[in-house]
């Protein structure tokens, strides 16, 4: 992946290799499936994953947190699914370009789709962080499993994508420290 860059027209553009697109699409589809199963009450999901995706609104009052979740969970899930589908739509319209190393997909985002991406990248990283035992920055690499190195590389890759998207968005929006 080449980092997101701001275009003169104010769009955000990144380049993904074919295998990266396939992996990204697969993981986004998995997130959609997970969210839909949670909404239907059918998800056999680690409670810590759900706690990361849908944190308590009231940490000092469990009954208020449960009540808030009861009234908001479906809408939160719908928003997360909408974000994920927006990411998939970005890949659907991505332009293919041939390079010396193979084919790449040029993903062009407007502000609305950038927001879809930011939300979905956050969700992907939260799920991956949970499987790695990462709760804070100092926890990185906390869990040692056979797949930990691979999962950590995905976590870092999505972090790179998210960071470059934020930087490009800041440039387009005219905000930030530069």
C-alpha cells in the first residue's frame, strides 16, 4: 500500500496491491458478518471484543450502561455496517492500474468515504488489538500466540492506512500542525 495523499481536487488517493485489496475486503466482510450476528443476537463473540467495539457509556453505573446499550446498540451496529459497506464500495469503484510489479487499485475517497474508512479501520484495529491483548500503547505485543505476529502486522498495516488517511484529510481540511 502506498499512503493516502491529498489530490489538488481535494480527494484522498491511495494505491493498494491486488492481494492487499483481497485481504482488506475479506476482513471488512468478516466485520460486517460479525456485526450482523451481534444485531441478531447470534454472535458467539468474545465479550472483550464487544466491549471494545461498544464500550460502556456509563462506566460508574452498570445498569445505566445496560439501558443505554439497549436503546443504542442497533443504531451503532447499523452505522458500523454502513461504514464497512462504504469501504467495500470504494474498492468496487477503485481504478485498476498496471505497474511493473503487477496490478494496483487506486482508491479515491471524498470526505464522506474517508469517514467510512476511518470508522471501519478503527473497528478492525479494535478487534485485532483485542486478540493481541492490546488495551493501551504500552501493551503492544502482550499476547503470544502462533498467529500473533501475523495479527500484529495486520494491526500495524491498518494503523498505517489510518494514519496516512488522517494526515491526508488534515491537509484537505486545512487543519493540523503543518
